[in-house]
C-alpha cells in the first residue's frame, strides 16, 4: 500500500512538471515573439529619429541662410564645410590619370 502512494505521488509530480514545462514553453515563445516585435519597433523608431535629425538640420540651415535666428553662424559653417568637401571631390576627379592611377585616392 505504501508503495502505491509513493508511485501516485511521483506520478502527480511528473504531471505537474510536464504541465509547468508546457506552460513555460508557451510563455517563452510568446516572450520571444514580443522581443522580436520590440526589436523591429526599435529599428523603425531609430530610423525615424535619423530622418527627423536630418530634417532639423536642414531647417536650421534654411533658417540660418534666410538671415534670421541664432543659427546663422552654424549654417555658414556647414555651408563652408560642404563647399570644402565639394572642392576636394572636384580636385580628385580632375587629377590626371597618370599621376595617381585610375583607383588611387589621396588626401
């Protein structure tokens, strides 16, 4: 009789463990899906932040070039920096091919 109660007790524990395992497996799957959804949302929001930062920079440049606001000096500095970059590109493109070879880029 005592053996039967021990076996019954073990069977109940095994059933409980199986139920716990199933429940935790479902929970793990749900959390994994939720984590992936949050990662995708994060990527999307980071892209949106980049777009908005670029838009703010453009608006500051336009405002500075229009002559109003405190961003005029920043706008001038940015335009000057962009012009220097363009000048460097023009210089690289206009170099004779025999000086630098077809693929060499010097600074």
